[in-house]
């Protein structure tokens, strides 16, 4: 007996089981056959004959084994067939007779029988098994009893058909080959009379594929199985989500580690390239050229110093002569002198050497990129002062390493390759104010200041504007 239904009292079950075995020998389980005659009370006391079904033609036959007291006429009456449909077969067993009973041919177009109180209901959008049960004033267990083929509590689809018991509730089962209505009644422990009343037909009239309603039987264990299956599915889905999240996390972690390694490899490759360049013959040639340029610039600076001293001396002489002339022309209009103070600029450092002029192609980088300023070499940490008053627009790392940009009107001054800045963006500065210190940040070959002047966004030669 299935373990998903309530058990029936053992004494009644044994009685019904004996009754079903007796009627099994007297009944063919196809609904298309004419209803057989029930055995007489005397036959119920006799041992049930052994039955074996076989098909030798389109019409089914049944082989029965009886003792010598059973006659062919009695067998014919039991199966509801004519006497000539029963053949006696030879056998070597003493006291035993074997007869072949030819049964009427099955009607392939027969429609399975269902209790009239059980109707089909078409599922509407948004409905569940719970809502369908409530709509028809049933419990979920009662609804499941009429739909034992369900595999889930949550797989209800729109347009699906659900069987609804409208009168007596219980378990609705389909008679399978090898089963009879009586064997199912006995197996489930149902009441024979209540079952006949609930189905509106004698159980012996039902055959294979017919549906049998067993009243009073509750599908509680079947409901528990579906609930447990739902819980297991929900747990499996939760475990799958957790596994998917963990898989994504581990993949993200691997990707991040791989990206970190790639960044380290790239940085190491750059460092190794720098070391190779540092000891390369090309760099040695560049340093030698830079040193020659430094020597040349030192000589040029000395020459310009001598020229300036000579110019100052000549200017002093001219000023003395002009003063003498002015004193001799008191009371007369004299044209004003022209002031050439270097456009109001001052040199950004007190001590320096010019190592590269505006537009000069002295080193490899200046041959690749136009040199838009003048390089003033000095030891690292040498103070740098504002060459003109203005406002700091940039202070920090930029195009020229650690650099400072100041703006005054349409002019912009650039101080590049610093080791440290002394001002911040937005701060006003005055000419001669400390703004930073000489360094070698960015692209450079030694500590120096890259000083650049831009008028209207266009670079010009600083030496043409400095005093």
C-alpha cells in the first residue's frame, strides 16, 4: 500500500483483499467488456483459481487453473462468456484442469470512466494551487488528492487543467494494468460501499485506465513530499546563487591579481629599460654633449658679463653727459629718454648657467620636441624666484615634471623640473618672490630650471625679454 495515505484497519483490509482476489479471477479488467456476473456465495468459499493473461489474437484470452470440481460451464458463467468460449487444455498434473477462456475483443475507442462529481478546471492567469483550492472551498491536501500526478506545488501554468472534486473528497487514482478497482480499494484501505456511492458505479464494472475516487483518504504524505521537494529546490537555488556569487568573486580576484602582476611586469620592464638606457652609449654621448654645452654656456655667460659691464660703463658715461647737457638747457623742452628695463622681468635665479637656448637642438629630446624656453643649470635645491608678478595657475606635476605656471594678463611664465614648489595654485605672487627650488623631475639630464615665456599662448625667446 502506498506510504502517502492513511492506513486502513488491518482486519477490514484483509477482508477486502480476499474479496478482491476472488473477484479478480471472475473479472476482466477492460472497461470495454460487458459486466461479468458476480460469483455465487458458494464460489466465494472455493479457492481462487490461478490466472495468467495472454494474447494470441485480437481477442484476449485468459488461462485459468482449477481443480477437477470446477466445470467449464461454471467458468463460462464466471467470465460472462458463452460455453463454447471455454476450452479444456491437456495437462499432466493430476487433479488439476487448465482452461482457456476467450474474452470479447477490446474496444480501442472506449473512453475511460471518471466519477461525475470530479470536474476539470482550466487555470486562469495569476492562479496557484492554493488559490484554486480556496476558490472551490477545498484544502490544498484535498485538491492534491485528485491530482496525484503533480510533481511540484509551484508549476501551475495558465490554461492547464486541474481536476476538482465537487462532492466527496478523497484520492483519485487511475487503474493501471495488473490492478483492479477492488485491489486498489483494499490496498488503500477505503470503504467499499462509500467508494461505490462516491463513484456512482460498482467497482467491479471499472477496468484499466478508468479513474476511481477513494473517499476519505487524505494525501497528507504526498503534500509533505511536495513541500519537502519545494524546500529542497529553494535550497538548491540558494546554493546555486551563492556558488555563482563565489565563482564571480574568485574570477574577479584572479583578474585583479593578473592585472596587478601585469602592471608589475610592465613597471619592471620600464625600470629595466631605464637601466639599459642609463648605461647605454647613447646616454654617454648625450652627457658628453651636455657637458660641452655647459662649458660653452659658461664661456658665453662670461662674455656677456663682460659686455654688460662695458655697456653699463658706457651708459654711465652717457648718463653723465646727458646730465651735463640737461643742466646746460634748463628751461627748455627736452625729448624724454626711452626706458628698456627688460619688459618688467627679472632673472628667476641669482646663480645659474645657461645650458640650452630657445629652439636649440642640442640634445636628442630637443631634436624630437621643440625647445620652447631656456635651461638654467644650477645645483639641486637652488632657490627659484618669480620673474614677474602674477597669479599661480598650476603648482605640481605637469608637462615639465614638478612645475609652476604663473599668469599675468596675456603672458604665462613656466618654471619646470623643480625638486619642490613653494606656492600653490590660485596664489598671487610678486616679482622676486620665492616659488620653488631647482631639481630634475620629469624629462631631464641634470638639475636645472626650464624657464619659458608664452605671450598669447605662443612661446617666445626669454633672453629677448630678460634684462
